[in-house]
């Protein structure tokens, strides 16, 4: 029965004179997420965003699409009433209550707003009069202004709006309002969640995946594309860089002590990711690392991988337990894809007993044995990268 949604936002409200930038981004993202579902009208007025729905629209589908837009704090399904005249307005609000709540044994509170101060009634007067009307029409209702089970909100603008349901949105900030960063996206559980979390703060996401054919399959690569697609529902389009890492990995395997392979490989991933990041205007790197999860994520190992970058490395999962990460991946629907069994490039070259406390001096020393060819190999890998726009 609702013909529109009122979208409320939280943190954007505190942005002072830049607020319009955030509001416009939010409006554009909502529009974009709805564009395949029908002809919606998304408008911004007086600090609010309204979504007017086409006839016969699918309610669930629409709510789901808006729930993916970062920056949305609350989604309120509203009925727009085409009048501000008191008599027809009260009747329409009564009809709304009648249709929406077949069982009216509940307590309620009226809340009202008017945008035009010349409207003949003040907001408190609207509440009192409208409440009295509802009590008379539905004697089962009771008023409770302190702890009502239903809040009936009426807003009088150039039209009137009535609503009483609030669906929580994802929160965060609209993507694109806070720069761009490069996500190191593997096929695992963690990195898609890390990308989702940073995007939630308004950051645009580019991504890089290192594959090692034939040691990693085409399906492993497809899995990463699929994961990027799943998070792009929230982040918007993702430019995914795919780097062929095979020769570099084999070279490290040939020249370096095997227990240091993972660390040295991770250092080269970071170096290459940073080069692509700098070339594409990214202001940071993002990984799915979490302290202690595996040998390459002890504090010693993290210090060692971090050493090779100058850009800040954002690790939103750093203090998360695995189960907490799994919970988010289930919520954002990446879990089922992440646990598909295709190898990512790390698992094939891992040593039986990787170092857990790499010594920086030792690692740097081992890397010296790569000097002859590694620069050139990195350049070849960069020059032959494949780019996929995922949306
Ligand atoms: P994930 O679940 O994200 O794969 P993980 O627990 O398997 O993480 P590692 O394999 O140690 O942990 O990788 C740590 C981080 O390094 C990942 O979260 C990801 O950001 C990055 N990474 C690892 N492998 C790759 C890869 N093949 N391509 C791109 N990034 C990678
Ligand atoms: Mg992994």
C-alpha cells in the first residue's frame, strides 16, 4: 500500500556546508541501485530523500536494493497523501491506520512536522487533533506518549506524508565521498569483508587479484570476479586488476628459503598492489589481515609485509575473530562463494613450517638473491595485467 519511501540518514547530517555533496551522492546511489527495478522518482528536499515508487513495484526487492546503499540510516515506507487540507488529511491518516493495522489493540503516539510555518496548525496541535480523531474512529487504540508500541508520523509539506514503520539501513557514508583505495582481493572469506567495511565509510574500491596459472585455475579467478560482483552491490562498480604472479612466485620458490616464501610473496604482492594503486589515484591499500590468524599475520609478519609500502594499509579486520568475520560475510552474502574449494595462489606454495617471526634483516637478505631479475619480472607482470570492470 505504500507508494514511497522516506530515506533518513545519520552521519551525513553533521557535514555542515559540504552536506550537499553527501546528499547528492546518496541520492545518486539510491537511483542507481533501483534503476533495473523500475521507474522510481528519487528526490531530495529539505534534508530528506524521497523515493516515489512506480505502480505495481515489488516492495521487498525495493527495500533490499535501498538496504545496500551506504549512508542510509533508516528506510521508512510512507504513504503520500495528495493534500494538506485538514479534513481529507485526517481521513487519509485514519484509512492508513485501518489498512496497516487490522488489529488495533496497541498504544500509539502521534508525531507531526510541518514545513510551512504558515500552516494554520502548529505541530503540537496537529498531534493533539489527529490523535483525538484516531481515538474517536478506533476506540481500541490507546495513547502512550512515553513508550508507545507504534509511532504514527505525519509530515505536512506541499503534500502530506504518513508513516509508522522504520527499517534499519546499513549506515555508513555514501561511496565516493571519501577517496579511493586498492583492495587486495583473494578468493578467501576475509578480503571481501574488508572491502565492504572500508567502502562503508564512503571509500571507492579498486581491487587487485594475484593469480598463478596453471597452479591456480580459471575457476579460482572466476570466484574472485564473483566475489567482487557480490560486494559491488554495496561498493558500486569495481575496477579489478588481475596480475599474473606465476613467474614471480616460481622465481621466489627457486631462490629463497622455503619457510620464508609466504612472507616474501606477500611483500611482492604489496609492492605490486602499491604500484597499481599509485597509478590509479588510490590513497591506500586494503587487506583482510587479522592478527594471528595464520603464520603470515603475526605481528612480526605484518611488520614485515608492511615495510615495503609507503601508502597507508587499511586492515579493518585486524582485531576481529574469525567467527565475527564469517558473520559479516554471511550477512553480505559472500560466504558461500568464499568457501568454494578452488586454490588461491598462496595455498600451493606454502611451506610446511613457515616462519612465524620473520626477522626483517633475514628477509631483506633473502630478497637480495632475487635482485637479478625481479624488477623486470614485476614490470612484466604490471604490463600484462588484465582489467575487468565488475558491476
Ligand atoms: P582471505 O580470506 O582474504 O583470503 P586469508 O586469511 O587467506 O585472507 P592470507 O592468505 O594471509 O589470508 O592473505 C592476507 C590478505 O592478503 C588477504 O586478506 C588479501 O587481502 C591479501 N591476499 C592474499 N592472497 C591474495 C591474492 N591471491 N590476491 C590478492 N590479494 C591477496
Ligand atoms: Mg586467502
